[in-house]
C-alpha cells in the first residue's frame, strides 16, 4: 500500500510516499520545500507561510510522486497533518488532501504532527520497547512523553514558556547569525568555550519533568547587550568577536540542552523506560545526540533519534503514521478540520493502558 503524506503545519511544505505492507514501512520518496520568505524576518510569519504552502504544495506532491516513479492512481491512501500547527498553514494541507481524496476516490486520514515526530525512527529500522520515554523538541515544541504503546501517550513534561528551538533561534538572532539559528549555534559551539560566560540552566532542580527557556533567553540577551558583549558592537568582524560569539553559543547550548537531557534521564529512570526516542528539529543538535547516547548506555536501553532529514519537519513521518491508521481501516471524512493546539489535538486523550 502506497501512502502519500502531506505536511504543511509550519514553514516547510512537504510531500512524501511511504510503502506499508507486510514488511516494515519503507520510505520511498520525500520532498521538503523550505520556505525562504521567513529568513529576513528572523522567524516564521504565519500569513506568509500559508501563502507559500499554497504555491509550493502541488509541486512538492508531483515531485514526491515522480521520485517514487508513481502516478496519482498508484496511491492507495492520503495522510495529512491535521494538528498541531498554524491554523492557516494546516488548512492548506488539509484542504488539498480532501480535494485529492475526492478526485482520486482514495481514503484519507489526518495525522498528529507530534506523534509523527516521535515515531519517525520507525522509518529507519528502529524497534521500540515499551514503555518508552520520548521527547519532541523543535521551534514550537519541547515536550516529554511516556509512550505506553504505539498510539498511547501521556504528556509527562513540557516547557513552562518558550520552546527550546525558539530559544536557539533567538540566541542566533541576537548574535546576528541568521534564521533558523539552531544549526549555526551548534556549529559555532563546537569551537567555543562554554565556561567563559556561563548561562542559567532553567528548571534544573525543579524535581518535576518541566522545562523553561524564557530565563535563558533573557540572560542571553543581557549578556550580548551588556558590557561583556561590547566587543561584538565595537569590532564585529574581528577574530576576538568571532571567538566571543562561539563562546556564547557554547554556553547557550549547554544551558539549553543539559536540562533537557537531565529531565529525559530522570523520566526514563522514574518510569522504567525500555527505550528512548527524541525527534523534532532540535534532535539534530550534536550535544543532544551525544547526551542521548550517553543516557542509553548508562541505562542499558536503546536511544533512537532519526537522521537529520527525518528530525526536521517532513511528510514521510506523516505518511508513516497515516499508513498505520489506514492499515487498521480507519478513515476520516470530509468534515475533518485542522486543530492548532496539542491539547485539543486528541493525542493526549488516549487512555494509557493500566
Ligand atoms: O521540527 P522543525 O524543523 O520545525 C518546527 O519548528 O516544527 O524544527 C526547527 C527548529 C528550529 O528552531 C531550528 O533552529 C532547530 O529546530 N534546529 C536546531 C538544530 N537544527 C535545527 N537546534 C539546535 N541544534 C541544531 N543542530
Ligand atoms: Zn515539527
């Protein structure tokens, strides 16, 4: 069964084909059209995102099919992100999927974007042992889940304010490093000294599994705009300024990633996790990857994180999760509506097994 996946929840327009069948799901093709329009604003502009999805989606779907060497008629079902995300952006994908389903007379299902991030490693041969502890970390999300089984999740930790990826993007913006900032901060951190300008680690001793990034964001701003950052304004092109930027990136990265790692390890111990998984754009982060592997080794459990292309927003993970639903005979009707918030997305209302 070939499933066409469609993803338009934020600022990436994506289409992909995944084959579901007797064997584990197989990624056949995956196209991500990155919207450049947001770069100059240093963040995602919802109105521009919706318009860009409208322009880019038909071409992305055609390329995904062409790469898969399939025609529209070869598709057995359609899966589309319905929650959570930007309402206008989600609406473009959901409307397109409905129109395609009607035109092709094929079934379609809505998929939860966060569940898809969690399950993405299944496209690369991962085998989860339950219960698992999973985190989704991106520009809009910082959530820790207990995964009881495929489809049964309990939210056990979340950010009290901003998302971790948003904090990375903010730090990069303050340093004049462009958008999205995570990859640049990660790269510069590798040559920086984290000890020179330490930054606060939010919620480290809170005892619960929650996170917080607003304090780190504010402290990073104070550091850069204060006396320590004077060099950045006086001689931004100098080698010394470049080293200072790298040092700030290094201390920011430690302060952003280490609390997440420590909460993940606490969660895994507390809930007797038998595997770990991290997804979302920030899962590309090198410190997070190394730290995650360390937790896995200490606890003697497998720690999964997708390859970079499957960490960031993509439609393959949507076709993956949608395909599971279609294979169970589930269908959505033309009354399916996009849902912006995770709380109302239905993912968290699934009853955990006793
Ligand atoms: O999942 P994603 O592609 O889109 C959503 O936000 O849903 O995640 C994008 C986020 C951005 O905030 C970006 O800065 C961050 O992931 N990111 C990283 C890295 N690569 C991407 N953050 C830290 N380190 C990275 N290597
Ligand atoms: Zn995402």
